[in-house]
């Protein structure tokens, strides 16, 4: 799963997200699960027509099939909830990038091998990642 922050939730943003996720994954998805937001469905349909996604890509629409992903965002929502929102997009982007980086380190999804800090304490890992 990937993460992308954009100013608007429209067709262009949905296309950018799917493209980014596909590049990061290395291959096109076999199945895409979306909520009921029409812009996301339109983006997938247009990407199939343009040949950016295979025609055989299965599209599912259900708010319940994404429960695992929504639960994964619970940590982000818990940290940003007390903030009562953001005044500027740039501030939101910086804050959310830091929170997501912290979550990736915690879930061992960040490659620490290049930093040569295996077995270090959490503050040492955080400082090494931020300085890299």
C-alpha cells in the first residue's frame, strides 16, 4: 500500500496515486479495491482505456474490503486528530511525511541496512534516518 497527499481528491489525484503505487510495486495490480468515490473509479477506467493499466485488472468497490488499510491509518489519525487540522498544505505534507516515516520504521518497512545501525535504540534510528 502506498500514500500520497494531494490538495484535491479528484481524477488527476487518483491517477497520480495509482501510478505511484504501480511504480513502487513494480507491476500493475491484478485487483484494485476502491471506496464509493466516483473520481477513483473514473481514474481507473480512464487508465485502462489509455493502456496504463491492463484491461484484465479487476475493480472492486466496497468500503468493508479496505478495513485493514483503514486500520493502518488509525495511528496517523490519532496523531493528527488533536491538531484540529492544518492551516497550510506544506505543513500538512511535512507533518504527515514524518508520521508515515515513523510508522514505516516501526513496521520494519524502511531499509536500515544502508545506515549501519541495526540494533540501535529508537532515537538513534530516528536521528540517522533524518540525517540520511
